[in-house]
C-alpha cells in the first residue's frame, strides 16, 4: 500500500501536527492496538502495531508539500486496503488542516 497527500505546510509544521495526531490516535484506539512501536529519523517515521492478531507496519515520509505513507497490509486484510487508505488520507487531511 502506498498513498501520497499534498502537504499544505512546510515539513516541520507538518511533522508537529502529524506527530500530535498520531499520539491522539494511539490514545483513542489503545483498547484495540498493542505492541506499538514508533521511531523517527528526521522526517521519516516507522511505526508498527498489532491489532486483532495482525501486525501492521507503516512508514511515513514527510516532506515540504508532500506526505507519503507506505505500509504492509497482511494478506488476510487485503480486501480492506481501499478502506484503510481512505481512513489514512482522511486523518492526514484532518491533521494538516490550516
């Protein structure tokens, strides 16, 4: 899975907002996810978590004017890829609102 979203902010502003949105999401879904791992190397974030027995791995690259999210969806969840992509895009858009 790979999605891109136009970033209306500069890289640093977008990073601040996306990190805050991620922290909120972790709190909101803490009853559904476990084994949460989050690391950042400048503008590249790597995340993994488990939910309902599945492990999800995602990489986010935040650049001036563009956010790219790449992830590995377990094959048993492949039929939900479009829905997952829409949820990610909606959340990125909300986080980056001006």
